[in-house]
C-alpha cells in the first residue's frame, strides 16, 4: 500500500480523499493555490504545498507544479479527484515516467474515453448499443448533411474532444446543419484544440442514467448499480439519486450486463462511470464514459455500502477487486442535492464569504463540504459549496428527509440554490419519478434552454 498520497485537488473532494487516506493509515500532502491558503483541506493534510496563483491554469492544472510537489514531499501516489487533471492522459503518463502512481485508469483508457467518437466506435464493436449516428468523426459538412438526411432530424453534433455536454449543437432541420457544423467545429477547435465532431440522432425527453463500475489491474470488473442524473441545468447536475425511480429489475439487470461488457471489453481499471440515455420506449444507449471519481459518487456509496475512494486507492495499489461482478444489490434509496453559491434569480455564480453555517444531522444524513464559518468561496473555481446526501428506506422517505435537511440548513453571507432544490423536491414530476432531461427547462426562461456551448 502507498505510504503517502498527494491530493491534487481542492474543496470537498480534497477533504474526502484526505480523510479516506487517514482511515487507511496513509500520509497525505495537500496542494493549494494562493486563493486557497486558508482552505479546509490545507489544514487537514499532514503537509501542504502552494502550487501557484489563484487561476487554476497557473496552479491545480499546472502539471510541473503538481509533479514537483509530489517529488519534494516524496509522495508515492497522486489522487486527482474530479475535474482539473483527473482525466488528463498526458498527466497520467508523466506520473508513470516519474514513478508516481496515478490513482485512476491507465493512460490507454484515458486516451480512449477522452476521444468521444473513438469511445463510441469501440463500444459499438464490443456489442454495446450506441445511438444511430456517424462511424467515428464526420469528415465534412457534406457528409454531415448526407448522414443527417439518412438518420432523420433532429440530430445532435458533438465535439469529439468535449464531453459532459460541452460543444454540443442540436440540429432540427437540414437548413440549420451547415451553420451548426461550422460553428461547432470552430468552437470545438477553440475549446478543446480539435475540430473533430461526431453526429447522433437527437433523443428528445431522454433519461440520463449512469452506471458506476470498478475494475482491478488483473482484468476483473464489477458494476455498482446506477445513478439517475436527469435533473441538470446547462449540463450541470443538480440532483442525483439511486436507484433510478422507474427502472425495473429486469431493465436494471440488462443495463448492468451491458456496462459490465463495456468495461470488461476495454480492460477498464480503477473506477469509472458509463453514461447511458434511455429513450421514451425504455431502450438505452451508451453515450460516453467518465474516467474519474464523480461528484455524485456518495449516492452509490450510500446504497452500496462501499467507500469508493478507498476502493480507488486499493485498486491503484494493485489489489484485487473484492466485489461481485454484476449482482451487487442496492439497499434503500439515496438522493444528493448539490448546493451551489449562486444567485437564485440569475443563476450566476455568487462567490463570497460564508459568515455562518449550520447543517442538521440525524440518521441517513451526510454532508460533504469543505465550507466552514468564515471561509471564502473564491470566484476562480466551481461554485459547489456542499453536497447533501440522504438515505431512506424508500424514495418517499429519502425525499422527505432531504426536504427536512434542506429546510434546516443555514448558509449565511452568500446566496445559494437551496430554494431551487426545495421547489424541485415539491414538484409532482420529480415526485412521481417520470422526470427527464427536459425537466429543468420548465424552471427557466426560453433563452436558457437546450444545449448551448
Ligand atoms: C444527447 C442527448 C440526446 N440525444 N445525445 C448531455 C450531456 C452529455 N453527456 C450528453 N448529453 C446529451 N446527449 C443524444 N444523441 C441529450 C443529452 C442531454 C441533454 C441535452 C440537452 C439539454 C439537457 C440535457 C441533459 C442531459 C443530457
């Protein structure tokens, strides 16, 4: 097992990883930017090193700075958390070259899944259902026009170097495709350094359901149930839950078998998530794979009774997977609400200083946060302040518990989206579980709708 892990992240996930290491008897190194010198994670780790100015491109994203911090502290592994360098194959390769274990999948998997068109092609070859669309990237505007005509509108253009909804364009008529293709290409080039696009039939009113998987370095893979993530706004998830409300046991079995085949087929190692879209007929299709621990991992931990961060560390250390392949059962129901520092009317990030903070407790309540009374939420990073995760025997119990928990949560000094969460939890469509990715459109003016870049 590792002796010392460097945590290449900040906020709640840095704390979550540091605490997991402490429980495993592993020493920890925190890194921080100048804006984070008083951050909670800095004070919890055994050592802390400043890696640069506030801007993440000058600190948390700067490979030489992170590697140097690991070298000078003699860390034998790096946990990248989510975001920042977590899915960066180049960074994982540098770690390898420096004999520092990257706690995540090998560069081969990061490269494969980071290229969304290649991931799609590979999954199709493995016998995993994908949405009708292009084979790999589309060569030209003319090819896009021809293919869209064959598949039928609406279609969606996606940046192969993108993911998570960034760089997508929905195209509803042949007249729109030429402009959409060119602007998507330009934007993709600017944002991801590659103009490559792929095309899919656009599925209206889909459910976004993802499967947590884990794999060891000896070829063993396990599925750990699904998470329903259809409550999103501008591709930022707001609420996640497990199990997915209306999924039958039969459909779940089929989904787990498919995710197992997908992960096994590519020789997946460490933890990951395979994302699927369910159409209105209940058919599901692979859309992309995320090669990191995700923000919403506590939902799975709650219903599965596993510690996914500890699993990640053990798997990276070469341990064999100690989980059954596809028949691990979820127990009860878990819901997570992401509390963001944002203006409740404009939904713009609203950083600032928290001058008072209080969370209620009780059985089945988990709060993952790095916030404390007096802490600053800097404007340089994402606006996540806390994750509130509840467990109930049934979905109705979990919803009731979440409403009670949020009603007694006090965060003073900054504006948050707690009121929005309470509205969603009271919404009939959320409560009956029929909600789809179109759900949040109802809460916002028309200009805010749909996939934007
Ligand atoms: C789609 C889709 C419909 N059809 N692809 C968004 C996140 C990224 N992982 C994939 N996403 C989608 N891909 C096809 N072929 C719908 C989504 C989608 C979505 C689209 C518009 C507005 C909100 C959305 C929320 C979740 C998923």
